[in-house]
C-alpha cells in the first residue's frame, strides 16, 4: 500500500489498523517459527509488516510491544528484564528562544543565583536513535539494557557484546569507578542505513523506514547473530548509577568517557549562558544535513554536577537539562473538508482533510484544527490554501491560511449536535472545547473510554485492541468497564458464543479471558487513571492514590467533597497540583449518578490494591505533610519543596489539622497564625533543615 494512505490515517484509524496487523503478524510468526507451518507467503507477510512499520513510524506511540521490534522472533518469551540502577528519564522540550531563556531563568531562580552569575551548560546534538544503559563493574562490561519504561528495560547484553567485539564499545577500561552505568544512544549512520536497506531489498528482506527504526530493529533481536550483522554505532552522553568518581562536571565526565575509549560526539560544546546555547544551536542546525546521522534537536545540560544534584527532577525529566527541538517542517496545501471527531470526554475535534502534501519527508493528508475557536481565529474555510506543519511525533497541525491564494466561500459551521450520537453539543463557560452531551449513551465516547481504560498505563489488557473493542461494543457484549470482567461469564451463559464469530475462535477467546483475568487486581493509582476523568492523568492519579490510600477512602472523600467549601474539599485541593479546576472535574465525575454506579459496579468486579505510603524509607519526614510559609533563606521555595518531596514528605499549600509541620520563615502571615491556633508543630527553616539532616 502506498505512503499516501498511511499518511492520511487518523490516529484512531492507525491504532485500529496497527492492532489488527499486529495480531496477524504475531499469529503468522508463531505459525512459522514455532509450528513450522507458514500461514501466508513471504510477500504477504512482508507487506503487512512494512505497513505496520510505516504506521508505527508515523505514530510512534503505537510501536510499543509490537512484533515489528522482534523480526522473526524465534523464542516466545522475549528478552529478560533489567531494573536500572537509576531510572532512565526523558527530557523536557524547548521550541523557541524564549523557552531556552526561560530554562536558564528557571535554573537561576531555583538555585537562587545572582543575576551576574554565569551558568555553564553543555550543548550536545540530540541523536535520533534508541537509548541504552551499559553497566560496568570494576571497569568491565557486565550488562546492557534498553530504556523500556524507564525503570525497567530489556536485557540486550548479548547483542551489545557484538558491538564490543567490533571495537565500537570498550569491553573494559582502566581507572574505572566501582560501578558505572554509561548511557548513550545506539544509532545507525545514514550511509549504513542506506547500504543495509539495499542489501535487505536485494535479499528480499524487509526494509526499514528510517535509521532510527533500523537501529532499534537491529538491536532488539533475540538472535544476536542478526545484531552482529547490522552496522550499529554508539554515542555516550550520560550516566546512571555510579559508585566512584567521574569529576565534578558533565564536561569532565565526557573527558573521562573519551579517555576510557567511548565514542563521544564531536559537536558537543560548553556554552556560557543562553546566548551561547542559541549560537551553538544555530551552528548545529546549519550543519545538520551534512551530518552522517540523524539528530532532532540539541540537548542542553547544566555542567556542574553539584547544581544538577540540587536541581533534581520533575516527574520524568531533570530540571537541569532540556531538549531544544528543531523547528517544525511546514508546507502549504488545500483544505478539502473538515470532519468532526468525538473523543473520550466527548470533546469534538475538527480534523482537516487536506490535499496530500509532503511535509519534511512525510506525506500529510490530515491535520488537527484543535477546536471551533481555532477555526474562527485562523479564519479557515473549506477550499482555502493552508499552511500545515509537523514536528517530531506530534499530530500535524493547520497553522493558518495563505491569504493571497483563492479563498473558500463559506465559514465552517460547527455542528450543534454530535455527529456520532446526535446529542446536543454543549460548551461549558470558560472552556474552549465543545462537547457531546451524550455521555455514555454516545457510542464514540463509550469506545474511547474503554480504549483508555484498557490502555497500557491503565488496566493494560492485552488482546483488547481497538478492533476488538469496536466489535464487542457494537455487538452489545460490553458497554462499561465492569462488563469486561463479566465477559467470560456472559459468554458461557448466553446463547451466542464469542468463539463462533468470524475472526475469534477458541484460542483467541481463551487468551483474551486469560488477559482479562490477569488484570482483576489493580493498583489504586492505575485504577483512578483508568477512569478517564478529565485532567486526571497518571501523575494526578498517583497523587490521589497516595493521599487517600484506599479506594474506599478516596471514593467517600470525593463524595463528601462534592458540595465544596468543606473539609473534604479543602483536603482535596491541598494536594500538590490539584487546584479548583482539576478538583472541579473530579467532583463533576462523582456528581453524576451514572458514573458512581459504573464505578461501584467496577469496584465490585475487581480487587483494588491500597496505595503504598510515600517512600516508606527511613526519612524522618516520610509520609508527613508540610507547609512552607514566609521567606526561606537557605534555599528557594521550589528547591525546598523538591527536597522535601524527595524525602517522601507531602508538600501542601494550605494549613489544616492534618498538617504535620509548618515551616515558617520571616514574614509568615495567616498560615502561621492558623497553625498556631490549631496547635501544629511550627519549625524555623533551620529546625527543618536539622530535622531532614542538613
Ligand atoms: S541526556 C536525564 N543527551 O533523548 C537525561 N539524551 O528525549 C538523559 N538523547 O531518552 C538524556 N541525544 O534517548 C541526552 N545528547 C543526548 C541525547 C539524548 C539523544 C535521547 C535519549 C533520551 C531522549 C530524551
């Protein structure tokens, strides 16, 4: 199938097709490798696989757990798991000069540095490959792992040994720390990629969509002989666990890496301040096309390790580093149609259907128009010539209209009823999104919610891909999450049996039931996230779980908070990052009778595990709730908060009788008075520092 069709897939269609292809390929793989009984000829297999690869390239979030990563997987079980000594994190992105200056300012504020203090950074090309962690003990290579979910990766030691054998990575080195995890990027040069694809094509083997996919596909081979035959390279640029000394700064660490024989990129520079960072960014950007490897931006890192340490992390990325991405690629084309899609929360998203156009190497035929206001603000009409852009993995967007081209005649009229279920479209005050009011009576919303419910970071039920959800909902098998856990019983009691439908069969049904059964015990935070409440992402779900501990306590507290302006409500908004807006969405969920029924119905079908107390460690403030008020002297508020949280304390914004410590500096006002009247423990900053050990 052609590129154009892939480019025109909506994320929704892509997900459905990828899951269908994946199921097919997995079945064919098993038949071929384990049963030695190929179900299809090679060219059918290859074209399905190529199509899946192309879809995954355009929608990288679909690439997880895909058989494309395990070409010809001969072993059923895959790689062993490795827990990283220190998690492998991702980076925040910067897109504009202002973002970069703000990055520098944020650091200055966080560390309370004077305005004339120069901050030294290291700027490095952001290599477009896959990250790897190489563990050395006493200077000898012991293990290699992919990033995986950041905490746990796949054991690719045998495969990395093939790079060691070729002299691309040292086996051992002198003057080494006792333990060091060296992190870097495995990549394939453009030249190696072209040569590999040519050889693959000649041999009638699968070709790769780009160097990154080729590198990933080559490293994640269960048969290391295949990895050995592939031209992979490494750039080392960071470290994980360390027992020993590697210098006082990132630059010194990079010098060590070079001295130990690791390949370190030659366009890495130390830059003093944002201006120099931006200069180097421009220089790298200008030379980008001439590099023999793909890069997608420049990474900036604070050079001093002591500062890195103090800056720490926000959820999954360090405060001391950022990835400055190269600008989005743009093109102009004609807007042919505007279609409305209905999402999980009923939000109606206008999608532009475009005359297919090549945007930086990818053919784009659909793009998002975000919402009704955006269409109006941009003055976009069907028939206009528009500018579209895509950057990295994000969905292409319509940026605006090309004014001097022939214009469409009529303004787009946003529908007053839902295109899927016909319910009224409503717009809450102060909100941009218009929503279908049909709730769970809207087929699109039901399916999207179930999709979210079974997704990887929620219930993670394998075998409930988009296509199957579509089938099960349309056929009346499931409507609400709880029905998933009743499916097996329903199937054995009803007149119709799932096994008898086309495309199902005994094995597939048994596998699905096993996958469902495997998930009927779930952590509270996943459970909360799975509900798909607006604005409640993974981080918020985790905070709620840690705050309330048990499902029952969370449920009862939310119901108690619904009338607002009471203790339960104040307790809810005292949780970090939960303000009136997020609280409003949570309580709106609980205020709906049908949601509560669905929630209780679900809770009856499964076991919800209590949340773990925050960082149970031996920190004296672990699990305690702390309020900072007034001025702090030794560190900024942000640093104090981050430090307290890293010790397992909960930093909350307002004082209540549940507050364990109030740390009051000069100028503390009403919070201090309140703390005193409640008889809480009030500490000076110094006493607090003594409590947490300096
Ligand atoms: S530093 C804690 N440096 O980009 C920070 N990452 O978006 C660790 N990457 O997962 C990453 N080039 O795979 C760093 N010079 C570079 C990089 C780089 C590419 C990748 C890496 C990381 C991703 C984050």
